[in-house]
C-alpha cells in the first residue's frame, strides 16, 4: 500500500505544482479583492502540502518494511513473493474497484448535470448517492451529510462571497 500511496502522492504533487503555476498566471489579486487565480492557488498549495505529507509517510513505511524484511531474511525465514505483493496493496478486490469506478462515474455525471440541475440539487444528489450507496451509510446520515455538503457551500460562496453558482431548475424559487 505504501508504494501505491507514494505513486499517487507524487502525481498529486505534480498536479498541484501545475495548478499553482497556472493559477498565478490568472492573477492573484489581494485578500480583500481576490483575483481569479486566488482560490485555485490556495487549493493547490493545500494539495501540495498534503502530497508532501503522504510522500513522507509512505517513505517511512517503505523503509520500515524494508528493515523488517531484512531482519526476517537474517533469521532464515522464507519470504514468499506473492505475499509481499498482497501486503504492498496490489491485491485489488472487485468490490473496491466497483466502488471507485462508481464514484468516478457519479462525479462525471454530476459535473455534466451541474448547469441543468443547479449547484445545490446536483451537489445534494451526488453526495447523497456517494454516502448512501457507495459508502453504505444510513438514510438519515446520508441525508444530513448531503444537506450540509450542498447548502453550506451555497450559503458561503453564493450569499457571503458573492460568487454565482449555477441555479439550474431551482431558479423558479
């Protein structure tokens, strides 16, 4: 698992660096009047920090695992290669692949329906399906999480910050 985490962290690190460079080109603005590149730059910095933390954590786990394997070899224990692959996180389960694929498909469909349904309704449906069906949580918990994940960003960005979010079919209200 540490190897896969290391690879994905490096990819996210590269993506965050690219987004940071591109967002700086859009113009940062100031804290009182942020430019179009301000938010993407801030998010890319957060992604960069978390990627670095995951890289450090993965490297530590890999070094500890290598030390442990060397000690086991010194003791004369036989290490089976297929078990090593399973421990490294290469043994994918069909259920996990289906859940990840379903989440990716759901996010794609949600992004395509964003303008039609509007931010609040689309975000509610996407988060509800993610939590209820993919994560298999209760109906009550899924509804609460979906409401929070759709209404709070709408209030913060549309009402407080003044960013227009897609209204979709809810423009009649």
